[in-house]
C-alpha cells in the first residue's frame, strides 16, 4: 500500500520584500516533496509587494496582517492557520532563503524516523559565497548569553556532514512537528524578533523532544536582508541584547547567573569597542537601551503565544 507523505505547511513571513520573497517562492516550486503547501504571511507591507506576489503566485495561500507583528507574532498567525487545517509539520522559512529541491524531503525523512524528534534544521550556507557556512548545527548552554552556530563563516570542507542532535535550532529554516507545537505552544511574542527560536528549542527540550541537524538538507541564506533594509542595524542590536536578557529571566536558575553575567559583560565590552572604532555610536546606544529594556520589562511565568 502506498504511504501518504505527511502534510507540510511552509510558512514564509514577508515584509516590504518583493524580490527576495519571489526568489524564495520560485525555488519552493521546485521541491521534490509530494505533499506541501506554501503560506505567505505578509507582515503589514506598505510597498505594494503583497499585491505583486499575489499576481505572480496566485496558487500560494496568503494571509495579510494589518501591522508588523514581528517574527514571532507574524509566524504565529501562519502556525494557527496551518494547525486549523491539520498540517503534520510546520516549516518556518525565512523569505531571504533559496532551497535545494530535496531539502524538505531530507528533513521529513529524519523526522519520521524518530518519534522523539520535534525540531529539525538543514545545513545553511550564505548565498554568497555559496560554500561558506552560516549554520551547521547549533549549541547553547544555560548560562551563555547567546547561542552559537557551528561552522559559522567557514568554508565547507566536509567536516559538518554528520547528522546529530543539537541544543539550538535556528528559526531561519525550522521544521517542527505539529505534535510538539500543540504540546508546548506557539512562539513567544514577547521577543518580537530574535531569540524566539532559542526559547522554542528550550521549551521543546524541557518537554522531552529532540532537536536535530540534518546536513543532507541544504539552504542558502541572504542573512537578515529584510531586517537590515527596513529597520536598520541598531534595531537589531537593541533586540539582540534585550531578548537575551528576557530569555535569561525566563529560563535560568540561580546557579546559571554568574556565567550569564560574565558572558553578557564580555559581549558588551567587545561590541562597544568595535562599534566605537567604526564610528557607530547609535549601535552602542541601542545595545545599552536593549539591556535596560530587557531588565525592566514585565515578564510573565509562561510568556508564550496561545493556540
């Protein structure tokens, strides 16, 4: 008997980014996986890009948010929609990515082979040069200020081809079983963008699910194209620091705090020196405003989206 492939809902968030989203959708059309849908969630675009994409891709499901809900809020709209239509897997895919035809099949095959796996990532290269690694597995230890990408910025020499369990998965191209989402909840919208993927991964681990890096699945990434274009680097710096603090306040136990303080102090010292040398005082200000915001923001016990 022919076995039906699990249904995958590919959720791509876009914001004032017609060209990169178009390129992403064109490569998704070439996937060799037999059972998927594409859901484009427009996060309040004002440049006419949603109308352009609707004309060019009439068969793609579209959801238009009235305002920019951030990465977490925008994706949660797509996740709720997919859950209501009985998807088996959700793929959160940055719109500034290009995918290989087999990457989704490779991810699903690994997910189907182990019931304890809840989250999966492919190997992710920079778009230029296409053999330079952006993500080849991720690591995070409670007490660190930030997660780390394995192989980051290195030319791929074949040393990152081992399928393995990881402690951090990036939201850039993240396949999640809906079983996991129904158990742990949606992305935490308190983060807006950045660190919502790490928070999700920590909650998944706490619930008994594994996260896995699948090197045979390949994606290329333009890296933060929409964020830098539409918001600028200081906003990213602000959220990077603020959300690190929020994550720590949400998850860390007392024994983790000395390492966290050391990690954050080292990061701020290094980045401040670098930004000042490059005459970028706005980025220094953004980091310290983020630090203050992270410590003073109200925090609930759960801080998560609702199904």
